[in-house]
C-alpha cells in the first residue's frame, strides 16, 4: 500500500511496537515533539480523518482514546498529565491521511488553546 501508516502497521516499514492488538497499533513518532510522543492508529486503513468519521466508528475512536489513557499510565506520564491530539485535514496540520491519535507528554506542553 502507498499509505505510510498502513506500511508501518503491516511491519513493511520498521518501527518499535509499543502496543498491538487485532485492531490497533502504537509506535513512537519519528519526530517526537515531547519526551513521550506516540501515535495510535487502526491497523486497517478504514478512516482517513476524524472529518470522515461515521457514527458507527465511535467505538473504534473510543478505543483509541482509551488505549492512549492506558499507555500514558504505562509510560508514567498520567499523574502529571499529557495531551491527546487529532490533527484534522490541512488547516489542522494533518500530514498523514490514515487516522491517528497523538499521545504527548513528559514535559509541560505549550498550548494553542490553553
Ligand atoms: P499529522 O501531522 O498527520 O497529525 O502527524 C503525522 C505524524 O507522523 C508526524 O508527527 C510525523 O512525525 C509522523 N511520521 C511521519 N512519517 C513517519 C514514519 O515513517 N515513522 C514514524 N514513526 N512516524 C512518522
Ligand atoms: Zn493507511
């Protein structure tokens, strides 16, 4: 497949698997913006962006958020806090059109909206 995240989930492009199950794959961002910067993706290319989400996909997106919460605990950043980011399309800064959730933490994060 041409999609880089499909190739990562399929292990055609190497990455460190931080978590994997039947549905989700989690790996470190290649250009980390914080001490912890993980990307949580569905293994299958079933959704490009939150902007394309159907109501039937709320379960999937909810499991992505819940996995981020569990990984934040595992990474030791939950107590001090972290940020979850979905960049959406061009103005949102989305560069990879395979839906993904950023988990960022390990330091005080600058904010656009805080
Ligand atoms: P976006 O801007 O689309 O929300 O985020 C895409 C993220 O994917 C970026 O933070 C970028 O650093 C990361 N990324 C792009 N290509 C690769 C890659 O080949 N490997 C890994 N691990 N991360 C990548
Ligand atoms: Zn894909």
